[in-house]
C-alpha cells in the first residue's frame, strides 16, 4: 500500500498499471507503474486545489485507456498552464543552436536503389533462415556477373520485379525504419549481405547517391524554435513535478524523482 498525502494507491492499482510500463523484470515494471500513479495522484490533488473539477471528473470516470490518457493529458495541461511559466526560445538561442548543430539541418540524401525481396513473415524463423541463404547465394552470383534484373524478375516478391527491382529515387521517410537506417548509410554498389525488414530479406544495390545539402537557417528556424520550446517546457514541467514530490507526504515508496512516466 502506498499513501500520497493520506490518499491510498492499492497494490491492485499498481498491478493494473504495470501493463503500460514494459520493463526488463517485474520489479522494474512495478516501480515504473507506482511512480506513474504517484505523479498522477499528485497532479489530481493539485488540480482539486485549483478547482479543476470538470477535468478531474473526466479523468476519474474514464476507463478506456486511450480516453483516460487524453483526459490525463488535458488535466496536466490545465495544471501546467496555471502553475508553470515556460519562457519561449529567443531568436539568438535558435541561431546559436543552428550554428552548433549544423549536421542536424541537412536535407535527406537521395538514393537510386534496386532490390530483390525474398518475402518471409517476421516470426517465421525457419523461413528467414532459408531466405538468408538464398539471398547470400544470389549476391554471390550477381558478384560473379549474373544480371541483377533477371534475378529480380525471377525471385522478387515486390511489385518492382517487372522493372528489374528498381525502387527509383528515394529519400528518408519513404521506407520502413528498420530498412531505412542501414540503407541511407550505404554508398553506391551491391551490398555484400542482405538487409532484413518486416517483409523479409532484401538484396540491395545502390545505383546512385546524391548527398544532402546544408539547409539555410531561414528554412529551419521555426523547427528549431519548436524544438527548444518543447525542451524548455519539459524541463519546466519536470521541475514542477519535483516540487510536488518534495512537498508531498509519500509513504510506502522510496521515490526517486523521475518525471518520465508523466512526460510520456
């Protein structure tokens, strides 16, 4: 049993909350769940003191997980709006961030790519192993002089098989993340090993690469301002939660100040 300013959080509530806090082990999940419930309780108590009865009722009467999260977000925002002063990023701050982080403001490279997809379900380990062996065999034959386009037409499960496996020009955001990450690190040429995605194994050849270009400050200034404002807001909210925790009477839990459950 945990008490937050004489209000109880039961073991049953913690167990119910654990499903939303995946962790390496049961204890870690329990700790994360307890932290989240304590912070929620503190916010609700403060909302009650501020007279936010409508928002409190919406949160306490909602059982649907998504709706409850939305109600909690609204309640938190109401409390934050009333209690926390969040300064906006100044133009000088934005320009300094741009100057110190130029690598973050580069346009996406353009790749001209072709591939052969050997389709296989993500949970089919036997099928994946066979696809891996087939992909490696195809790569060896292509390296020895066989035609990529011919193998694409014969073996690929992708609709691009009729065009020799050509995906055309692609930029970041146009393919699945697990394929994009390694793909955009490649230089032109046939990759000597297959790439894996949720769809299966990919034999990949980069035909051409155009490097990204540095974006001018004017093109990214609003993005930088939004990022810095959100960063400052999160810090201000974290400090506010720390104050609530430090001022509260919490029994049954050794609270390590960590506002991350609320922030999520």
